[in-house]
C-alpha cells in the first residue's frame, strides 16, 4: 500500500525542490496534481523533456516516488474542439508519466451533468483514442466521479468503468466527495470490489444536509456543488466505516492525503494527515 501526498497546498514550491519538501513531510510518494509549471488545469503540459529528466533525478535524490499523475482536461465536454484539444493534452501527459517511470494516472470523468448523454458519447470517443496509448505505455488509469461531472454518483461510476471492460482502467473513491456521490462510502467501496485501486482522503461537511440548506446559496436554486477538502476530523465523513470497508475489501492500492483548505498551515496539515492515516490503518489492520 502507498500513502501519498497531493502537494497542491505547496504548489508554489519549485518543481525541482518539491521531492525534498515532500520527503521532509514524511511522505515517500507524491500524487502529482495540476500545477502551472508542469501540467496545468485544462491546458497543455508546460514541462519539457529536459525538466522531466531533472525532476526524475530530484525524486531519486530525495527518495520519493510518484504514485500517480493527475491531469484534468475537458475530454468529455460537449464541445468537440475542446475534446480534441484535451486528447492532445492527454497524450503528452501520458508520455511525461511514462518518462518519469510512473505507471498510474488518475482523473475525473468531466463533461456536463446537464448534458449526460452527449458528454458520455464524447467520453467514449476520447477513450477510443487514448486506451491504446495507455496500453502501449503500460499505464493504468483510475477514474473518479466528481461533483459537476456528467457522472456524479459512485455506483453509476463503477458501472461505467465495468462497461469500459479494460484491465488498465479502475475506480477511485474520493472521501471529501462522499455527500455528493451517494453518501455511502462503505457501500460504494464494497460494490467496486477489486476495481477500487485508489482513495483520496480528506474530510468534508455534509453541505447537502437539511434539504440542501446546511449552507445558504444565492441565488436560490443555484446548481453549485459546495464542498471542501479538510483535515480528517473537521467534517462529517465516517472514516472508521470507510477504513473498515477498505480492510474488508482487501484494499492494497494508494491512499492520498488531499487536503486543500489550509494553505496557511500546509506543513502542519500534511503532517497531521500522515499520522492520522497511519492511525486508521493500525486500528483497522
């Protein structure tokens, strides 16, 4: 099992200094999420081959590995030009991951929830183009349902991944999205079974509670999906039942600490999450 850090809260650390910074926080693995000098949100990668080689040396020097690379592109959007651009961005990102010696990438379904049929059709077009590239490079892809994607429910996401029917494609459960993707962490984890290879760990308040009025949103009726990635214990996710089901499910994949809320105390939060994850693993061994 790998315990990784999503270093988004310290994304301003220069890329070549990032491995040492993560090692100092006690992590052996990085989940490399979008950053402006590497693979930014929704745009073509910014890193060249020479920097990739330097980054790989920095990782080796720090004794830190990349558990997975996480690009976010509009590969399922209803706009065809945007989809084609996203596929180009994906292909370069896959090459970067391969050059880093990384065999795992993760992403979201993307698309638009108000156009689920069109978005799914676009998703399949993109998968038809990209699956042979993943196969060629020996890279696995874990997909998560995300608030405001064309698929938001965890059970539906597992069903779609089963429909892909490819050994390189698996499921990611994201704990801070628990209340938007079905509010049933143990049920979704059990349903996914061996398809579950990756879990994002952070807490969240149930903003969907009380008929959707835990928070007041203006204008009334807005479709915004309100959530945050908090330290474990600051929200309402039941981590005991989540870790219990992971153990019952025989989970042996990657657990990523992905807190985003506390950039003013990023070091303290990252250290806390590493200790808390170890504690839950020990309690449910």
